[in-house]
């Protein structure tokens, strides 16, 4: 299975603060910039900027809630990000297996012909 990699999506989830925000939103079901800032060591303004990034890539959606916005995770988009990560991980695993096979073949060849490095 090959999944196209969305660089903007990866960039958004590449930030540890944004990943922690996603964890909190998933655990609580939703949250505001204020509620998230109470749980993280960053300002409300920084949280709002991070939420904007997550919103632009579709990982969260905002609903007006009084003077604030209430954010929830888009589980379909999160599943897409997970699929991309799995696909890239599988590709790297295959590359590493191939490198190992080549290294083992070189070593067997050296052992067979008594060649020293």
C-alpha cells in the first residue's frame, strides 16, 4: 500500500506541542485555547497559533463557543496522518532489510574467500 505523503500535514504533527494538544483534545473530546493553555506550558496566544496550524491542515475543526472557539479532532484526517506514517515506516523497514541483506552478502563473500577488510 502506498499512501501519498502530505508535507503540510506532517509538518503540523511534527511539532511536539501540537501532538500534545491533539492528545488532550482526543482525551477530552474537545477544548478551547484557554482550556489547553491551562494544561500546557505555553501561552494561550501560542496555543491559538498552534490550533490555527492544525485547523489549516484539517486535523481540528472549530465551532464558535461564546467568545472562544471550541476545537475537536477530525478523526478521519488523523487516521490519514497515521496511514501516512505507517506507509513511510513500512518503506523504511523494507530499505533497512535490504541494506542488511547486502551487508550480510558482502560479509559471506569475505568469509568465503578469506578476504580481510
